[in-house]
C-alpha cells in the first residue's frame, strides 16, 4: 500500500466558500508549496497582530508556515516533516497577499516580477500588507520576495510551478501549472477575459489543458447562477467612457479615484488624457506609479510621509482650486473633505476604495460628496470573469477533476444543467485535505 505522503495531496486551508482569504497547500513526499496567503476582512474586529487573525478565524493556522516571532503561539511542532517549502502569490490583491510579512523567513516567497515590484511599492510606510510584528527581526516594509519571469518554472523539491500570466485587475497576475511526479494541477488564481490581457488568459487555458485537476475561482457565482449576470465591459471601453465624460464636461471640476493596484488601467488613463487635463495624484499614489511604471507625475503632498518625489512636480491645492477645469484631481476616501472646494463638480469612482455599500465607509463617503453637490459616476469593470466566461475557461481546459473555490456558492460553478462537470466538480471546504 502506498503511504499518503508518497501521493500528491491538496489541503484547502482557507478561502473555499468566501471571496478572499485563499490558502491552498500542495504536498508531495517531503516537499510542499502554498498559494496564496491573504486574510479575510472584518471591519468590526480590530487586528493588532497574527494572533488576532487566527483567534478570529480570519486566517488559518498551518504548522511551520508563520514566523515564530509573529505570534505568541507555537508556530512549529516537534515532528516537523518538510525539507522543501515555498509560498507562491498569484497576484497582489490583499485577500491573497496580506499575511506575507508574518510568514516563516525560512520559506522562500515567489511571485511574478511585476507583482513583486507592485507589492514593494504599495507596501511603503506600511500602507498595504500587514506590517511586521514588533518582535520580528526583519527590516523594511515587506519581506524578501523572489520575482519570476512569466513562463518560468520554479522547482521546490519534487514539485514544480510554472508562472503563466493571466488577465486580472491586479498588476502582474498569474495562474500556476503545478506538477508532481504523476499529477498536473492548474490554478487559475483570479482570472478574466475582458481586460487588456485576454490573450494571456487564453495562453493559460492552453497550458492548463490535459490537467488532472483544475482549481478555479468562482467569484461571479457568489451572486448569480450560470448566465444570469451581465457581460462586463472591457477595460479599453471603460477608459473610452471615462475620457468621454471628461471631454464632455471641460468646464466642470472633476475628481476621481481608482484601485491603486490596477496599474494598467491608470497607465491607459494617463496616456488617453494627455493634452486634455493635467492629472494630479496623492503623493503616495504618484510614488507607487513611479516605482512600478517609471512615470513621473504631478502630486499633492501627503502629510504623513515624505516619498522624496521631484519637488517641481508638486502642485499646490490653491493652484488647482483657481484652475479647476485644467486638472483631474485624485481624492481618496480620507481626502473627501476636499470636495468643498469643488462644489458642483463630478467625481469618477472607478473600482476605488471604499468599494461598495457593504463597506461601512462607503455611504458616509458618498453622502459627503452629495453634500458638496458633486455628481458621482460609478465607472468600473470587474477583475473577475462573469459566469459564462468561467464556464468557457473550464470547458476549454477540460480537466479530469474540477475544484471550485473563492466563491460564496462554489457549487454553482458546476451544478448547472448546462455544465458538463456535474460528475467531475467538487467544492471543498476549509481545512479539507484530499489525497489525489
């Protein structure tokens, strides 16, 4: 009889029936890998450290995964088994990356080179992922990450992981093709087809074909059965629509905000607004764009940190107020009181924080804009494939077995009269281990 440790095993630690908090482990002999590592989010709970996250079931305890100095608990048991370990991030979103600084420093961390660049920039001044615990012996704002080229393969003992770029609204997003001695497992990460990189997602589909197992996200099935949701507009069309609004309202003050990890969208917006309006960012956002895209942009000085940007690019608020129709000014949720200087204007909200009415900060933010008689335009497109596209991706890959996760209703992905995967689909639960 073959011992279970000599067979490939998958443990779905977290994020199976939720949108976020994904943590999956694949084990084979004395090697194991993890992907991804974000915490669930609950605004009602004050998080001070890793202990708070574990005690409130916002992340999973896994033996040996975390830095022993990040917690008061015993992070490694005496019978620790694994000789080869690594952690892989599919993309930069916090529900997949927020716990990176709490990880065991002996475990190497890998993501795409673009994701590495973005994570390091976004995390300056502890602005993004959870900061190091005061007891950890690490410097800077984020732990060391190994950047990987698209298409490259990383070998961790008896397991290999290939990085394949996919279309998503997180910069540098990848799916993974994972191989052990006798199994091929594909993981979509977060994926879509309607952004700037559909060809990349199609390339992932091609690489994932003939998989023994496919692990797919199912975010769109959290709210809709197959075919019940509407098709998403493309990123290119979204940019066109935003530019049209700005051109049409050339004499009105216009404010905006965007999701800070969507560097490709903001790059396209910058390119399409040249000669139309002068974009002005928060100093933090101007810093992250410079680090990731190499662009030097106009900014308003932040009060909490000096990002050491070019002083010649700093714009005074008074100058913007005097020439409102010449600028497109970013305002973040903490800057909403600046709206009083732009009464009667327009605010474009393009997948920015606060993200929606489920966020307690969303309605107060919108009501303040309303108080200033500012018209709000919600202009967005999802980072996730709608239900028909998820079904298309699964059909094209045609795995022998399908695991659906990262959804409030993962069973809906395959449990439909149109699905060919009723007998091959399964929605695992948090903590479930499956021997392949």
